[in-house]
C-alpha cells in the first residue's frame, strides 16, 4: 500500500491500495485515512501528483477520517497513473503513490 503524506500545510495520513477487476474497473482502498482539511474532498488518479496533467476524477471522498473504497471506471488504464491526490477544490491536501 502507498502511504499518504500531507500537502500545502495540511496534515494527511493513511494508506491506499488498488484492486483491479478485469473488464469492470477496480477499487482504490483507503485505509486509516485522515486529514485536517475541511469541506468537500475529491480524489484523483494522477501522473506524478500533477493535477494539471491527465487525471481521472474519482469523485467525492465519503469521509475525512475512515477506511473506505472508491471505484474507478472500467476503461481506466491504471498503469498510466502512479499517484492518488486528494484535493479540496483546486488545492491538494495529500497524495500517495499507487502501488
């Protein structure tokens, strides 16, 4: 599992792992995720954590402190992406390498 670290003065921790289901897509498993960021958070698959490059929006995170899974679309080539970024609006609050 990849470990989250905070960004832009936010404290973010926890782990993320990936499970791929052929032809269907897959899930990113957030474990013991926590952040001090407030408000709506969105997850993204990114290349090197760069939100200005090609991304896959994963949608809103269901919690700021918990363990949960988020699905990604079946047509996503997960091998193109290496980092999960959690953002509040346009600001990254944490990132983790996708194992």
